[in-house]
C-alpha cells in the first residue's frame, strides 16, 4: 500500500478577482481578453512562461477552420470571427501570420489555411491580454480547488515565485486543455484511452522547394499553398503530403541504408501499399510529412505520435512518453537527413517544453454535443459559437449550410454553478470531439465563456441567471459571428 504524508496546513495569500481563467492556451487567452473587455477583473493562470498553448505546439496552421470550405458544395463563408479574427489581423500586421489563404491544388475539404508564426503569437497574445487589463500569472500551476456545495470558492495554485497562492473569484474558466481545474473541483470527468500524444518538432536548415519536389516526385503531394515567406509573396508556405505514399518509399530507403531488408517489395512500393508489420513500424514513428512554414529554411511540424494506451493521467507513463517522443524525434530527423533531398542539413530547431495531448480529460457539461448534432448542422436556441470543420472529413462532414452551433450548455460544467469548461475538453463522443477540439472552435468557445463570466460578475447574477439575449448581443458587439 502507498504510504502517505499529511501536508501541514498553512496560511497562504488570497488574491481576489471577478473571473479566474485557468490555462492561457488556445481558448484561455481569448476567454481572458473577452472577460476583461466586458469589464471584469481577470486573472489568467498559466503553467508555462508564455501563452498560446497547443495552438502553438501542435499543428500551427489553423486550416479550414475560420471559413466553410467549398468542397461539399457550400458557400465559402467565414463563420468564426471576433477576438480570434482580431488576433490574426494583429499577427498579419507584424508579419506573424499569412492571413487566410487558399490551397492551390483544386478544391479540397481542407483548402483554407491560416498560418501563424508561433513565436510572434506568444508576444502578440500577451500584449492583447495586458491591453485588456488581465493580470497574468506565468509559471503558476493550478493545483487544487476549494469547493462548497457545487460552488467553487477559490482555486489553489503553485507559483514558482510565491509558492502556494489562493485565487478567489465569482466564476472560473477551466481552459487547461487537460481538465485540471474541473477534476480538482470534483466535476465528472473521463479520461479517454488510446490517444496519441506528440511533441512537434520545428525543423531548421531545410530547402523547402527541394523538399516539395521530392514529395511531388514520389506521388505524395496532396496540396500546395502559396503565400508570404520571409517577406516575399508567392512562396510555398504549406505542403500537403500523403503519409503512406511518401513514407513507404522513405522507410524502404532507410532500412536499405542500414543494411536491413527493405521489408517491402518493389511491386508493393509501386502500389504504394506496404505490409502490416512495416506499417506498424512506421506508425510507431508516426511521422507526418505535411508541413507549413513562414520562413525560407525552416518548417513545422515534424510529428512523431505516441499512443498512451491508458490515457494521459498516469505519472510513470507520462515520463516514459516524454522520453520516448524525444527518441523518435532524433530518429526521425536522421531519417530526413539521410533520405529526403532538401533535408541534408536538417536539425531540430525547436521542441515543446512538454508533450502535447490531443485529448486529456473530457469534462461532463450540461449538454454533450453529439456527432449526430454536428452532421445534421444543428443549431440551438442558446448557440454561443458557430463551427463547421470536421477532422474526419471527407468521410464525415457538417450538413445544412455547413455550420453547426455550440450551445452555451456545452461549456457549463455539470454540478458546479460557477465553472466553464472550454477548448478540447468538451464533447465526450470521439467523432464529435474530432470537430469541436479544433483550435478555432476553442477560441470561439473562449470568447463566449469570458463574456458570460464578466456579465455575471457585473450584474451579480449566477452564470445560469444571465439572460441568453444579453450574452448574444454582447458577443455580437464583440465581433463574434452568430449567424
Ligand atoms: C500534435 C497536435 C496537432 C494538432 N493539430 C491541429 C491542427 O492542425 N489544427 C487544429 O485546429 N487543431 C490541431 N490540434 C488540436 C488543437 O491544437 C487543440 O485541441 C487546441 O489547441 C486545444 O486548446 P485548449 O485551449 O483546449 O488547450 P491548450 O491550447 O493546450 O491550452 C491549455 C493551457 O493550459 C495550460 N495549463 C494546463 N494545465 C494547467 C494547470 N494545471 N495550471 C495552469 N495552466 C495549465 C497549458 O500550459 C496551456 O497553455 C492538434 C493537437 C495536437 C496535440
């Protein structure tokens, strides 16, 4: 049996706000800006020393997600605006985003993309927070919750500098991605299993044009987008590459170079199909070759995926995954250097401080959006955001005009009267989640949560007591798209 130790109790400082946002990532930053602009005193608690979250460390192109694509015969229409769009505008002004671009290779369900320079995002978002009057607590980890009768009185955090700190507020927004605050508060959570985590690699020392040529010559090119790169327009900024076609060639060359049997016959190679055991080895490295870039000799992201079979909340498994991902990064970069023209001098230019998960805890909310809702293009009487992209497209796509609604109930945590869950932790059904988890959806949810939290604080009403019409009109005033 695990031995235990009783931590001595002690007096800790209390900081008082109207709204506390836990996690300054994709959704949390937007939530904090929205709350502060709506007149609340806001604290944003972020474990790292910068904001941006998985938006900066996962895929980094916000492709297709602001705008409905034409692929399914829809009208191409932007359906996420507000603070998320303002962020892109501000980034474009400092050379930190390409703005919204369209793929050059025919109409594809994933034809739109919006590239961001992740380092510029960190500063631009911090400036937006400071301008709005948000008090940012960096290097501070939310570590507990003080809850009474389904009401959070405060959260306990661990500041690297100040140690244990208590934050009291009228309402709280869990934007940790992992559902940390919800779990501490006793909300009903599930931990999905078999999810792949990644530590995406930014690769320096590469020749983008030669890389693109190689992918094309090997039949792997699925899309190219042109846009501004290091200040020059009309450059390749995104290469869509099919995973198996290119990797089958690459993997065979790699094994041959090591004196190992290629594990794949010429005939199979020609068909671009490979035996299951080789597929498994490739899947173990799980390299993705589609890339984006805003720089001449750099691309992002090489992704080595690693499946954490029992979910992401086991400490020993987490440590193992961190190390295993670094091994795969090293092996992958060598694979590129040896086999892909344009990558001879490639090196790992950046990695994330920690692995990123595609799915942490799922938090039970008042309403759980289903895939049937999404496929039907369903809207609700309490919509707080529109969204229209599905990660499982083209197999699955949103019906109706291509948009569906995220209802307010989907971000109100069940059983706790002053807690929101926003971002990747909503939607318990896997297929539904494959839409709602996307970055631009997270940002739109954040704006709604922050706005409602501030309206409640200003009026002295509980979250569920603020009339929906007041929220809607304030969201529209803040630039959000609601039809
Ligand atoms: C490898 C990978 C590739 C992806 N590719 C794409 C893509 O191409 N397009 C797309 O749209 N989506 C993509 N996604 C999904 C998308 O990036 C995420 O679903 C989304 O960014 C999650 O946003 P979030 O606000 O929920 O969490 P995050 O953006 O992760 O924000 C959570 C923040 O909370 C902080 N935090 C966590 N715990 C605590 C705590 N206890 N105390 C204080 N702070 C805490 C974290 O440091 C982080 O800053 C990808 C995800 C991954 C992992």
